[in-house]
């Protein structure tokens, strides 16, 4: 079967649409799956993405992040040269999308980053049947089986009950993870103010502006030990930074799928690891591959070989893409806009 995509130094390229998907360097036309920094870069001539992703890119990079920007609603088919392009929810973060490309060669879906767990802060993953499926494999090993988010949040609240005199400092990435932690805390009945490091403020405010109820939130500002007994969210790098010392003897937590690995928890300085991921785990990766009905599977950024082997053992043609320029998803979401850096310094 002919292939609608090919791999270039810039990333995946669709000749029929004259567009790259999540290119790793500036190109003439880009289709962007979501706003994380390893997928959404500034400097493209034209960008097609969901409205939310475009607005997140403008927050992170400034209004002039691309020559032109075109918003596409979920399920809206757009013709780009000789191909049809349709975006479907990926369930990863607000505005995240899978990309369906259609031409005479058939139907190809590029998943971007995705998860199938419930998330109150974004549209749920929608399965799209296709001939070729390009899937991420960030957690593409059988050891990664993510528990329900509600259970991990209960662990955080239980710690707060046992240590009411200690600030609970939670490391969470600025786009998606921080807001999901807040939303899950509210679902669990936590009604108190949640305090934010400056680097999380702008995107949290954007989520609230989109109608996502995160309850009362406030910037940390210059406060420190007076936040004993409160929950404070910050970028993961701040857990072991001088900034964290202001809170005295705090409980340090980290929300990430990588917290399944004890060495990662120690590396992050997490006393309380919270296995809370915005990516599909091993079971959901395998389930998704099977349910798409795709006969060809391309695997990218993650434990590619394990998922390729699983696919081949079940009669599907599979290949690892070994693409450069992508992080491992959750580790890659580092604030990159000058505005966010400024907020971080002021926190």
C-alpha cells in the first residue's frame, strides 16, 4: 500500500497536503497536534491546529509565533492541496488532537501524544479507524500500567491529613498536568485555595477562561512558611531548587507517569510519588493499536521496539521511526516563552 507520510529531517511530511506534522524545525506549513514544547515550535510559515492549541502557542511564544494560523474544530474536514485533514480529540491536554490524513493512499492517523484515562480538563480520546496508525510510545513497556488518577489524589490528601503542619509541594508541568491535578483535587472534594508558582499562572488562567472550573487558586507570591498545611503546585525543577526552601520542612510530591520508576522519583526529589500520566500506558497503547484496525503501525518517541514487537507478534506490519527532536513527553514540557520565564523569576 502506498504511504501518505514520509520521514524527513524536519519530521513526518505529507506530500499530498504539502504539510509536516509536529515538525522539529520551522517549515512552510505545519499541522500541530498540541501545545507542548516538543511538538509545537514557533517560526512556521503556516500552522493548522485546534483553536486551543493556537491560543496556547500564542501564550507561550507570542502572537507572532507563525506567519498565519488556521483553527480547525474537532471533526471538521479541511482540504489541503490533495489531502483531507481532520482533527480528533487525543485526550492528552486541552486542545490536543490526532491528525487524520486521507488521500488515494488511504487513511493515516498521527496520534500525537494521547491518553485514554478520564481527564476533566480536556476532550476525551476518540478512536479513529485507519489503515496506518502513527502512535507515540512514551510508556511503551509492560511495566507501565497507570493507576486511576483518583487513587493518586487520595494519596496526596491522606498525606496532607497526616502532616497538616507541612506545605505539600507538588511538581507538575505547566501545560495540562498542573490543571489536571487541580481538577482532580476538586473532584475529590478539596475546596481550599491551591497556590501556584508563577510559571503555572498564565496557562492556568487560560484553562479557567475556557470554562474549566479549577476552584480558588492564588499565586504563591512571596509567601513561604505561612503556607504550612496548604498545597502548592510548581514546575518539577523547582522541587529541588532554592525556591522550595522558603516553605521549610515541606512534603515534596511529583505527578508523572515516570513515578512508577523509583529511580526517577529519587532523581526528582519526590518524597511522595504520584503516578499521574497524560500518556497512554502499555495496556492502552496495545488496545488502541488493535482497535484502530490499522495494518501498518509506525511507532515514535518512546519505547519503540517493545511496541513494534507486540504489533508484529499479532500479524501487523510495524516499524520504529527513531525520530530526533522529541522529548519523552512529560519530561519535555519546560516553559519556553519569555513571559513564562519572567513569571517564574517573580514567584
